[in-house]
C-alpha cells in the first residue's frame, strides 16, 4: 500500500512542477508578440521567431518532468536500489489481492473527452479544435512509436505472468498524454480542469498496479512517455498547417480488441472521406 502511494505521489509532484512553469511561459510569449508585431502583416516574422522560441522553451521545461519519470522507470526496471518493484508488488498482494476493475480502460480517455467537451460548450483553448485534433494525432503516433517497440525490446514479464509486454505501461502513457494535452490547451484559463485530468491519469497508473497488470516502474516510464509525446508534438507543430483542419476528425475508440484512435479527413467536395482506424492496441 505504501509503495503505491509513494509512486502516485511522485507523479503528482512532477506534474505539479509543469503547472508552475506554465504561466511564466505564456506571459513571456504575450509580451514578445505585443512588442514585435508589425502593423499590416498577418503573420510577422518576429512573431514567428518568438513563437518558435516559446515552443522550444516549453519543450525544454517539459523535460524536467518527463525525463525524470522515464529515468525512474528505467532504474526501477533494471535494479532495486531506487525503486524496489518487488516490494511494491508484495504490498499490492497483501492489501489488494482480489482487486479487479476495467475502469482504467475508459479513464485513459477522460481528459480527451473533457477537451472536446470544452470545445462543444464554446470554451476555446490555445488552438482551434482542428489544430487540437492534429496535435492529438501527432502525439498518439509519437507515443505508440515509443511504447510498442520498447515493450518488445525490454521483454519484461507482467506481474500477473500473462505476457512479456509490461514495460512501459501503454495505459499510463495514454492517460498522461491525454492529461498533458488538456493541460496545454486549458491549463492557463481553467487550471482545475488540468488538475482533474492529471488526477484521472494518476488514478489509471494506480489501477494498473492494483490490477496486477504492471510494475511500478512501468507506469512511471509510461507517464513520462505520454508527457514527452505531447510536448514533442507541440514542438514540431508549424504555425500554419498545409491542410484544412476543419475537415479533420480524430476521436478515441474502444473495441473488443482494445483501445485505439479513429482518424478521418475530407479532401474536398468531390473526394470521398478517407478514414483510418488505428486499434487493436494491447496495453
């Protein structure tokens, strides 16, 4: 019990650091834009340079959160000097031996549902709903490109012994990806919404350990990967997207085979809608 509390507390601590850095970053960008904007120019050169610098600054500061979480996960997987995953599992077996829930399969998408819900209610985020969808798609691609190869390369057996796909936790990665995206878009104007998103993500991490599906290092690394993926997506996002985001739709899905993403884009009045469903993820 104590070990699970410690792990979740570490996650809350690191994500609180990210919240404290946000207001300073946003203020510096607003000042730069006000000073460097050129009348008569729709996208001034100096604005683009400042916006690019702002994205780089935010990304670097996000590493103070994501990289320690990933590092703790790696150290806890390869040794027991920092985090003893076996002791934490023993505590889980002692206090939650019969625990079983599938709420974590749905809770991983709660912050994304909140993101689109805020848009539906007319509350605008930092980006338009189309750009938010593009950033979500990019984040998902980055996250899956990191998580699934690592699962195969590390070949760590799950604590319940069912397979060797334990490290890192895909559920934790997805949950913290969702929470970080919500924070990036609404953390400044609706801070308690961002806090709620991270509480949901932390709950997913705790449930994965209590369900005996993951070791503590798995969820720590997964959380870091989720946060890193979102910030990489924002770092590489250009000021202008070549395709109209009004025609883009991105939404999470869940089938009998597992959670996934549905992506569709309409290429014009004469072109049919091209859609792709990415699913069958086993997290």
